[in-house]
């Protein structure tokens, strides 16, 4: 890639920091060149997030239909699968599976709820209500 | 407390951290491309049966920790590397090094890394940064991805050092074990060893998933994705491939351009026309990875999507596999 062809499409990262790219100068020698981002990878990331947003919305609906506990919503929101959540909370995977049932979740102790809240970086009442406010 | 340390931005986190940690004792000679090449950083692997973020598990680089270790060992520098069972011990060890004036490399997860934009925060645990001091409750952080040095509170740093999930960092810290100056002879011998190791990893690991075989395997698989997964999921898979290839820290073209830069710099220490020839081939491979990414983007944007379009995409990877195989075969056969 030639230095002048290093793409400069502003990405969400580009607003915070430019990225270093390696490219060749007019003599064919490699130099570093800063890039604002590249449309091709901005879209790749957008596609990934659209998919995730769809999963979050689906999970939220399931919770509202009382088919799952709010844990499902937060697992999608925080991109966590059972093993990551088990690692963060110290629960076993089978325990988390049980806690995904609304009836079981509603009987959880304050202490257990706190573990989940901390793993998801929210407050306990936000965990119960799915009402999170983030920038 | 602030250690005399100069932040330097790099393309890739681990080769950047390695180069910055070795800056003083090498008088700045261990550039990022040299660290990447001496550390045998170039790789490709398609990990079968595993899904990451509901897509294929593909990597364009070696395992985290590999580059620093390999670079130091090839240069004859002892490596200090520690993981921790408790958060308290992890912080105490960090403070001890900082008080001794030693900047420290740390493996962290990016999910709770507060200065990263939200869109980039996945549960990816193989990020690297340098801690070079503490002021009040703030640790001074040199993250090679960022243009400028930054800070993390002690809680924020603890959280990312103890991120969970695959490749959990467990508070890992690392730094060079002595401060002896690095000589040009050491660099020359390390370059040879790095090239040899990288050629082995790319063309001699048996099985279909690693190195150029893995690129070929992926190319053939992509041709079947449309029928097997449907257009939408196939598009998501391609988007994932492009993200691994071009996302933060690859320097473009799935690290191929950094490697081409390394070979040019290697030629300054060990003049040899084969190094320059191979460098041009990696430039070509990097360009082709990017052409393939543009084709993939056409598919995940929904602009194209016929079976023929998938075949074109798959064939790009088959061609790339051939070029990289030839280049590493040339490198492997150099008589030093």
C-alpha cells in the first residue's frame, strides 16, 4: 500500500485517536502513516453491532414476556456468554442457567444480585428493571 | 511518581509495547517492525469448532505474550513474567516495579477499558499496555494504540487486569530482566532466528488450520458459506474476518505490511536481495488482503452476493496463500 492510499474515513476510533499504518513512500521504503479509519472496517463493525442490537432487543422482549429473567438481557447487552459470566460472578454455569428462569431469579438474595450487578457494571435496581442509563 | 519513559504510538499493541520497553536499552533500534519480526509475530489460524461473537475464530497473529517473549529471548534478554492469584498481590508487584523505576508491560482485557470507544469494546483479553507511574489514584498508562499517554484509576486498571473469559490476563505483568545495552550483533542473530521461526509457523505446521494451509482452508470454506449459512450469516462471518484482519493494531493488511517493513529493516542489518524480494511479496499479499476485504464489504453491505461473488472472495485467499508460501519458502532457504 502506498502512503497516499492509506484510507482516511473517520471512524469512532478516529475521533479519539488516529491509527498507525505501515505504507510505502515514493522510493518504496516503508514509513508509518496515520489513518482516521477505513470505510470497509467501519461497516464491518457496524454489521457486527447491528446483529448484537438485534439480539439485545430479542432478549429484552423475552424478559418482558416473562420467558427469561433480566440476566438474559444483560448477558446480551454485555456480550457475555455463560462461561464469561460464570468467571466474573463465581457462579457455576448450571446455577446461572437456573437464574435465567424468572421465578428463580425473583427469589435471589441481595448478595447474589449484587454479584451480577457488579459483573454487568450496573446497580441492583437497574439489574431488576433493565433500566440502564449509559452514555 | 513518574518514571522517565517516552510514550510511542505503534500499529500493534504487543509489538509496540515490546519496542517501547526495549527503547532505552536498544537506543531506539528495536523499532516496532523489528520487534514484530524478531518476535515471529505473523501468523494465520482458523480455529475449527469454536465460535467468537457468534462467528468464525480467525487470527492473523501469534498468541498474546509470544512476541515479547520471543523478541527478548532471541536478543538474549531474560524475561520477567508474572501472573497473580490475587488482586492485592498483583497491585503490590506493580507498585514495587514502578518504585524501582521499571516501566511494566501488562496484559489487559478491552471490555472495561474506559478510554476505548464503546464500539471497540469486546471481551478481547489479549491487549497490551505499559504502566509507567502513579499520580494520586491514577496510573500513568502508555497504550501503544493511542497517540498520547493516558491514565486509569486503580479500580479501572485492576478491572482490566483481571478481565475474565478466554485468555484471561490474570494480572499478567512483564518486563526485560536486565538493562544491558543491545548490540547490533545481537540484533542480527535475533533477526535470523525470528525469520526462521516465522517461516516454520507459516509453512511447516502440520494440519489444515494453521499458516498458509489455514488461509487456503478458509478460502475454500468461504465458497461454501453462502449455501451453508445463508446470505445474512455468511455476510456476518465475512465481516468478522475483515475485523480480525483490519481492526485496531494490524497496521493494515492483516499485519502483512508490518512484516514487509520488518524485512526492509532486516536488510539494513543483513543486506540480502532475497529479503527485499520477500518484502515486496508481503506488500503484494497485504494489498490482496485489502482487495479481499473490499469484496467482503460488498457482500456484507448487500451490494453484491451471488455465488460467483463468494467464489471470487474465496479465490483471493487461495492466491494469497500461494504468495505467502512462496515468500516464506524463499526466506526459509536463505543461506546466512
